[in-house]
């Protein structure tokens, strides 16, 4: 048995090396964009995160190159989530407490309200409740990841994959638009960095765009936005469980359990929570926290560059006007809901 393992070990090592080599070209492109963005930001007033996204979008054509595509996808996924996970070392439970119970309740209400609004819209369109749940869940919780998780527990039919593609493309494009528009919008309304971070974290769909939008304002806004966003992500588990129960109750055997379902709580969120807990309980040496913060910053900048390269602005034409209108309406709804809720809480506290 051990001999067999010894024989296979070189093959596994070679496969691992080949995989790493295959990822290298795309990752180097994303890193080059990140470096150029940081240098440009250091010599201008433009934020590095926004520059990385814009430069990445301008180089979208490189995503079609087979040699670059794997590394770009790895950067936009694994590097991004690793960077977010390391942010936990910069965040403590004191920051969560600073948000307050009312804000946590507002986030929970925004998820429920957006899901309900999506189902209401479905009654006035040709889309089924299944598509409404996909898009509303993606908008309310965590973008494409939520859509994939929700799709895994919904009854399947011949249009299931088309609905999922529509939801993923739609929320990704709108989330990118929100990343660009929301930071200047918060400045226009005179929000301070902390409040701007809360609004962005509570209203932008995908983690990548939340990070990009938040840190394009300031470190405080970025950390606050990330914290708020991950609180929304943590609501994926109960939401998917609730939808799964409904699906099993009303659809029974239609639920497809053959495939592997995504985890209800992503691993990077678990790592984030563990690091935040350690940072809250123990005194982390500044040299360690500083190193992790620097590493996290470069990982996130590289990931945002990869997200830009991976995103095609022309993809929105493949979604369909009605689907775009539906997802746009849900996006506007959650932004207005959060803005109204924050205003009410501010008046109550004032």
C-alpha cells in the first residue's frame, strides 16, 4: 500500500507543478495590472482598486487566450477569496459590535425584502418564481455564489441552466456597474467613510465588487464594507436551507441531489471568522498583522484586476431585456431599502 503511494507521489507532484505552471501566465498578467494600477494611483488621485478594474476591463480580450484564461479565473476566484479571508486579521468583533444589532437586523430584513420583491416582480413578468429566487438571492446575498447555491436546491427542468446563466451574468455586470457608480454617489451625498462602507457592503452584490468599491474610497470604508458584506454572505446558509425546505415540500423528488452542492458557508468566510476571532481574543503582533494586511491588499488588487479582465461588458446583451430590467429593479430596490433603513436608524440614534 505504501509502495503504491510512493509510486503515485511523483505523478501527483508533477500534476501539481503542471497546474501551477498553467496558472502562472494569467496570474502574472493580473499582477502586472495590479502593479501598474498601484504605481498610477501613487502618482494621481485615482484609487488603485478602480484603476485595476478599469485596466482589466480594457484588457478583456486577453481572457479569450487559452494560456491566460486559467490563471485569470484563479485570480478572480481563489486569490480574491484568500485576500478577503486574510482581512479577518484586521477585523475584530469590536467592529461587529460597533455596527450594532439594529444594523444586523436591517441586513437580514433587506435579504428577506429583496427576495419578496423578486417574487412580486415575477408575477408581472414571464419568468417563473425559480428565476426570481435566483436573481433576488444573488442581489440580496452574494452575487453569483448565491445564485449557484440557490440553483442547487431548486427543482430542475430544461431551463434550469439558462436561468442560472442569466442570473450570474446579470448580477456580475450590474455589480461591476455598482462598483464604479456607488463610491462617487456616496461622496455626492456626503457620507463619511464608515457610513459609505456600510452602504456599499449592504447593497453591492458580489464580494469582489464590494472590496473594490470600498477600498477605492479608503481603507476604513473597505474594511467596513467587507465586514458588512460577509455578514450578508453568512445569511446564505439559512436562506438556502429555507428554499430547500420549500422546494422539497412543494416539488418533492424534483430536487436534484445527485450533484455536489456548494457549502452553505464558504470556506473563505470561515477563515475570515476564525482570524477575526483570534484577533479579538489575542493580541496579534503588529509585524504579523501588518504583513497579513499588506499581503491581503496585494491579493485583492490582483484579484480585482483579474475580475476586470474576466468581465466582458458585452455580456449584458446575452441576458435579455426583461431579465436585465428585473435584476436592475432588484438592485435599485435593495439600494433604496438600505439607504432608507440607514436614514431611519440615524434618526432614531439622533
